[in-house]
C-alpha cells in the first residue's frame, strides 16, 4: 500500500480525533472518548471495509483465495462505506466504554466523522486510478483538482476526472453544515447528506469492482437504502396527525426508480451523459428537499 496514503490517513485520523475532542465538551471522559473512537474506528474501519468487500465480491474472493484477499493491500479490495460503518461502530463502542449514551455520542462525533470522510477521499489522490472517472481529452480541462494526471512514462500522461476530489469537497461542505446548522438529529442528518451526493459520484467512477449485474453499484445502492430509511423514519416520527407524513419516503422511492433508469441508460443506451446526469442531479435535489420537509414535520409535531 502507498506509504504516502498511510501517512495522510494517519494524520487525518489524528486531526479528526482533535476535532472530536473539541466537539465532545458535554460528554463524559471526553479525552478517553476521543482516543477510544480513534483506536476502535481505525481497527474496525479496516476490518469492516474488508468484510464488506468480501460479502459483495464473494465470487472474486473465492476465486482469488480468502487468505490472499484478506492480506491484500490493494485499495480495490476495500469498501469505503464498509470502512465508514466500522468507524461508526467504533464511535458507538467508545461511547459504551465511557458511559455515554450512544446516540448522543454519535451526534457529537458527526461533524468530525464528516471531516474524516472528506480527508479520506482527498487521500485517494495517492492511489492513482482507484477513484477517478472517465478520461478527459479536452486539454483545457486537464488540470488538478478537476482531473488527475497519470504518468505512464515516456512523456505520456492520461487525465481522468478526479471523482475523489469532488466527493471530498462535498463531504467537507457537509462537515461545515453539520457543525453550524444541524442541532438535532445531527448524526442521522449528517450521514444522510454524506450519502446523498455519493449516488452520483459512484456513477461517475470509471471502474468499480463493487458492482452487481454490470450496472448495479453496491455502495450507490447502500446510500439510497439509507436515504430511504431516514425518510421513512421521519414519517414514523412525525406521528399519525401529521399531514402527508410519508410523502418524502414516497418521493424517495420514485427517485430510486429514476436512478435505476439513469444507470441503465448510461450503460445500455447512447443518450447524452449531460442529459442523464442532469436528471440524476434533479433527483438528488428533490431528495434534499424531502429531507428538509420530513425533518420539519418532526419539529412541527412538538
């Protein structure tokens, strides 16, 4: 594994732990809480990233060998969102070990977690073509951070859309919004908006081993499932007296079908990508509006 990547990730985790300590002012044993979250998150993050990859790509794992897959240092044999789930599990475990309520601890950790997600995406700069998009042939667009140049020697460089930078910037925005705007349901809302743009970023990626039946990208699907689950929960929490309380969840289902259609069109048709991605962006915007509507119904209940 690239040593520069490891150093960047270690530094990022330490910065995140510092931010977590500052955010955990009202928590018990906040120093120990931040330290245990750092340790548990690092260990469980790697384990869950490997396990998630293994579950998704079980056929490849059996073909390559379980031991070889587990010991592989290839970033293509890891799931980013499996790693994120491990970090969340680590934060929850740290809360239990320090006598804090799990949900309260996760709410305190949420902005720091978003920052870690952003830095982890930026770290993919050191991993070559693991998280890039299509080749960019227009010379005017061949510059970083929009594109990543890959030097193949003999003065030959290919440029690819730097999807990891777009994902990192989006996560950085979520960090700022979570820190300054989300006062209630902070963890749930922060994770919602981390998952939301990832639907299009996963689509933009040029190559992804975590794919079923050619065009079903598993991490993209996982993000949509979480988004729909939050919208359903908002409807439940709003109570029976709330008008159209399941409207956000209903719109979420429609958007899910829309995204499936977009992915099919990208893979199986010659429709202009500008058009298909415009449709996807419109669907993402609608989901953002529905999240605000669903959350407002909860607040109006009080």
